[in-house]
């Protein structure tokens, strides 16, 4: 007899480690750009930063205690150094300078990801 058979006979249930839920991260977009979140640029940036798009929430403002990873509302306010800042997606797609600035802003986040 296996030891699990003895435990079953005595009515003892075994402990099972709970699966960890993946953390949902937030990308902030302007309200007019919520329809443009399927851009291949967004998917590529998230991939390069190490995020699975299935675990991303797109919102127009941050929810308390949410992990904001990218703010692409185009606001030029000084923010947390842990948040990627960029122009809105329509500007990134149409303006080469906005795309270059996004790439430069991504560099510290890519380097940080490589060391984790």
C-alpha cells in the first residue's frame, strides 16, 4: 500500500500549494487612444520589457495600488523612475522623433530586466 492510501483511509487531506496569480500591470493611455491599443508597437514594447500582454490592463488613470509600467498619455510631468514615459501611440506611429525618444526611454528598463 502506498502512503497516500493510508492518508486517504484516515481522512487526511494533503496540502496543495496554491498557484500564484500573475500580477496585472497597467499601461496608461489617453481616453481618445483606448481604441488604438492593438498597435504592434505596443505589443513589441511590452515583449521587450518582459511583460505578457495577457497580464496588462489599459486604463486612462491609475488605480490605487496598481503597478503602472508605462504612461503613454504624453503628459510631461515628472513621474516615478519605474514608469516608462512616452508620447501617445498615434504620435509614436507617425513621428520618427517620438519613436526614437520611446526607444531611448526604454533602454534603462531593458537593462534592468536583463539583470533581474
